[in-house]
C-alpha cells in the first residue's frame, strides 16, 4: 500500500490540472508561452502519476484495468474481474 500522502498529493495535482485545463488550452492556442510558464507547476498534466485504484501503487500499472499488476492478479484469481480468465494450454 502506498503512503496516503502520495495518494493525496496525486489527487491534489489532478484537481489543479482540471482547474487550469481550459486556460492552458487557450494559452497554447495563442502561443503565449510566457503566460503559460507563470501557471503553477502542478497545472501540467505530465505531473500526474498513474496509480492503482486499489492500493495506490504506481509501478506495474495496467491502464486498461486502472490497477497494479499485483492487485489485478489477486482479483483475477478470485474471479472478481468480469471477462478475465486464467489462461491454460
């Protein structure tokens, strides 16, 4: 489980990105890079980190399921993910 501070920090960054999204888009269209550089650092979407919805882990993240490989494997083994079956050959 990731530290709660890291998870909360990422949520705060997401709020900041959403807040400045329209303004960033407008400034980029106008090519006003000076004003763009005056915005907060966390207004940039590249500052966000993909985190597991279950554990908060950031490494081994599967975008399709929005969770880490470890949480995915546990839930898939329990049959909690619809449409996911363990392969056998």
